[in-house]
């Protein structure tokens, strides 16, 4: 029984993965040739395109035919005639019976977008051998056969090939699988192996260097040894001794004076230089270096701002007294950014709004003198201002101050209201002077927690307690202002840090 191509070209040992048995190849090739000969001997027909096949209905029923080179790859394959001669149709039964197809990459594409050609149409049932023209310098890589759609090259485990994973001259074995060209095995690349070996070498070098630095830190000497060759004068050291004074050099068993060598630096590395004449071939050079350096505590005042790292001084290292002093300095500075709500101490005024008026209007709408809170619908609004709290938990403090004259001796009530709240948050009542027409002072305040950082409207409403015996005017008398603009009524709205 002839072995299948999949078995003949299966992966072998890692040292020789692609070395099939030539005897099996000959047997397999003879079998393929025999199959083709049998096809032709039994009356099989060969057409260049499907259109040419469809145009020939003269064949009898069950005649077999091959379409070999149709520009549409899917049209190539094995067909069977349905119906009598000069009637019926052709039905495609399967792909052409090629177990493998050789594809050629002559560099028409790019390293990462390969353009390959074949003498036989490719199909998903054939193994394709593709020679790589040039190494890839990116990932993923695609391949297009005979001008067809690009297929993404994937390893057998479904991964993209790595950068440099495809090397010029490499032979790829794979099959068309949907929109990918799937390699028969996972990628085995000399580039990957070289990268891994290089990484291992660098890791070993780093480990050796770390060990030498550790010895220096522990005040242990580091030993480097070299062998002269009659040419080299500079020998790379495993770590930097810092100074030639820390080095003890022995050449051929003879200790060298410090004048016989120097410490040089190049490309971030340290070198022992023994100038001409170079150390003769076969002569051993031993270098021992290292010395403990004691670092004392910095003296007072020796650490400057420039020596401190950014954000190095944290709140955890600052005393409460220092924090208070810093806040005082910032607040007292003539320039600089304002303190934020979070930086302010409890009780500090975060923001303040002043509202004033010298309106000369007779107020007659009453605020009842009873045992209920004044309502926002009662009296007349004489002042209003807005504030947007910085914190929901801070306090909003409202202070009112002014004077009024009444047309008769009566009780005058004022109330502080917030936005659309029905009940006033604070109120006061003052009895006018015993004689009508005399000024009477009024001042009171209220405080509340906003519970929100949305803008708030704060207003003062005022009016007589009863509709009789008269009305009231703030900061004025009938027909005239008194004290000019200085006699205005005021409301101060403050946000206080909780």
C-alpha cells in the first residue's frame, strides 16, 4: 500500500525535521502518475476553463472531466457529465487530485505580503510547498497565490509568525484553510533560536554582573582574569571599580605599579588598559578591585531643594504645626493659587457673596406674627443672591443688616429663604420707633447645610406683621433716601468649611 503524502512528509526529529524517504516518494509519485493515466485512458477530458467545459455538452452521461487553469481558483476541479450527449449539465465533484503543489516566490511582493505562483491551481485539499524569497520584517505575514486574495500565514497552533521568523531560502509546508495559509508544523526558526540564545547569554551576563556588584556592596573584592594575546591592550571589566586606585593588577605573577595601567571608560563599560607593549600571548592577567566607602549622615542644612525628588515630601512626614504654618503662608501671599476647599482648616470662609440695595419702596404685604415659620410666599422680597457650594457638608451662613422707617408704630418682620423651600430658615421681628418716621435698625443671621453643590438662591423677605396701621420702607422714608448709597441694606452669604 502506498503511503500518503501527509505521512511521507511528516515532521521528523528536531535535528532533521524534513528528510523524507526517497523510496516512498518514488512510490507515491508513481501512484499519482498511474491515477492520471487511468483517468485519461477511461475517456476523461481536460479543459482549461470552466466556461470551455460548460460549452461542451457533447459528452455522454457520467463522462469525467478536469478543469485545470480557470482564473477563478474555485472553478478548477473534477466534474461529471449529467444527462445524454448534447444535453444536460456538468457537476463539480471535488478538487484536482494533487497531493502537493510547488509554489514559487520570486520577490514580486514584499517581505510581509508574499506573491507566489503555481503551475497547478491551489486548493484546500493539497499540500503546498512554498520557498521563502526574503526574510519578513513585520507581523502578520500574508501570501497570495496566483494573484488571489491574501491569506494570513499562521503556525499550526494558530499564531502569527514572528518578525524574522521567515528566512530567505526556507521551505514552508502548509495548506489553504479559509482565509489563512496554515503551516503543517509550528514555526521552527533559526531567528527564534538565535534570539532565545542571545537572551540567555545576556541574562547570564547580567547575573554575573549583579553578583560582582553585590560583592562590592559587601566589601568583598571582585576578581577578573584575562589572558594576553600580544595585541589587545584594553580588557573589559565585569563592573566599574570607580577609580584605578581601587585596582590591584598582577601580570604573569608580578604585581604592577599603578603607573603601569589605567582605568578607561567607553560605551558605558569599564576597561583595564595596559599600554604598549601589549601583554604577550599566554600570559595571565589578574585584576582585583573593590573598596568599602562609608557614607555618613548629611550635615544639617546640606540638602538643597534641587537634591529632593519630585513629590518626595509627603503629608505623612509633615507635622500638624508645619501644615498650619504652610497654610498661613499661602493664604498671606500676595500672589499664588487660592487654597482649595480640601486644604482649608475648619471654620475658614471658603467663599463670600455680598448683596445690597437702597430701594425706596413702601412694603405693605404682611408676614403674620404667629407661631409658624414665615413662608416664601409672604411679605416682599427685598434682597436676593446666589451661591454655589464647594462641598455638600460645608455650612452656608447668611447675615442681614439694615434699617427701616415705618409710617406708624408697628411690628416689622424679616425672613431668610432658600431657593424654593417653603419655610424660611431664619427670621426676626423688630418694633418700629415709638414715633413714626424715625429709623429703626434690624440685623440677624441664619446658617444651614446645603447638602448639594448645585447653585442656591438666598433671599430676604420683609413686611409689616399686620395690614394696619401702615407700611414700612427700608433704607428710606417716604419720598427720599437717607444717608445716600452708604445707607443701603446688605446681605452677606458665606460658605464656611465644616
